[in-house]
């Protein structure tokens, strides 16, 4: 089992959900977050003066997935999150972590069976 964490631009969420649903991945947690990387913000006008916010709005998507779906999920995330046609700085990152166990609270099921529907 793996835990996939993707940080994406908020406007790419719908495309990501569509891409994931096409490979039968529906279970995810989405959190509004703020962060910065190479993009280092952009210039905005606030009350008549220019400001450069250091932390930009992003979305964090967390997906617990079984091994057979890992590569397809990563590929769907990359293609759906990338700004067309070739991507731009600030499109995001994907982190893949080993998931030791999962427990469904309602039934007490553990492991791969607890991740499924």
C-alpha cells in the first residue's frame, strides 16, 4: 500500500478528479493549503499598492492506494495537474510514501481491504 500526496493548483482539481475517475480511483482527501517553491509568489495589487504574497493557495490531495493502482494514479495526477501544453513552474509535486497499515474504523478491517470501498 502507498500514500500518495499531491500538491496542485486549485484550478486543476476538476481535471484531476476526472482523470482519477477514469482509472477507478475515487477515494481521496482534499485540503486547502498555502505554500511556495520555485514559483516564489506573484505580484498582486492590494489597496493600491503592489504586494508579493509569499505563500500561494494550493490543494493537497491524499490518496491511499493499493499497489496495482500506484503507477496509473501517478500518471493520471501528472497529466491532469500539468498546465497545458508543457507545464509551468508552480504546477505542483507528488510524494509517494509507504503505507504500513490502514484500519477501517467502522468494521476494524485492516490492510488492502480497508482501503477499498
